[in-house]
């Protein structure tokens, strides 16, 4: 069984990106399990707070990353870049002993946005971060879902059949690269 840790970088209840991650988990090929996680409860990084003990939500994400064969980042885009809360969560995960968990780990990117470009700028901004962490980005594909308001229902569920097919193809390609 191939295990992928999927993290949605949105805090919104009916998030397009959380819905995209749920669809990725649902449409992953047989033999692939996606551990769906979010960033709720991760405080702003503070070295003083870390000195008192790493917060439990961060420890939980690190444990999930350690148990995973690969990482799927499902990123919103804010002002043409990485959302601050998502970057903060990854910074927490990579602090101290967490840094080694990223080294050599395969990573894929996808994202949804109300804008036509589908979070392409945020995905591009992740690349220097992933390089610094020593990951192996999967460059064979990335998925951008533009005009997300037309593709998700009011609960954040992906309803657009063409996009669901693209998500399934993306997940099949990523899983095949991990074999």
C-alpha cells in the first residue's frame, strides 16, 4: 500500500482546496491511500513556544509525514503566492527534528482558485521551499483548478466531472511515479 499524506492549506470550512484533497483521496488508484489532513490548530511559529514544547497539531502532522511515502500539497493562492497559514504549518513541521522527514520525500502540488489560473503562482512559490527542504518534487504533473466556484458545490465538494477525471489521472500518475 502506498501512503500519501495530503495537506490542504485552507482554513475555510467549505474550502475548494479541502474539497480537492478529498476528491484526490477518493479518486486515488487502488493500492494508494491518501491521509487527508489540514492545518487547523497550528499556531504561528514562535521559537519561544517551540522551546516550551512542540504543539500537538504539529507533532500530529510530523507523525503523518513520517508514516507517508509521499506528500501532496493542496494549495490555495493568496495575492499570487503561498498562503501564510500553510507556509507557517510547513515551517513548523520542518523545524528541529522535523526537517529530516522531508528529505527525499516525493511531493506533488495541486490547487484550486476562483481565478482562472487555478493557483499556479502559489504552486510556483512552493518550489524554492520544497528545494530547501530537500524533497523530490514530482514534475510530471501538477493540477490547477481555475474558476473553482463553478466546479464545487456550496459545501466544498468537487462536482465537475471533467475536473474529477483530471484529478483521477493526476493521482494515478503520481502513484505510478512512487512505485
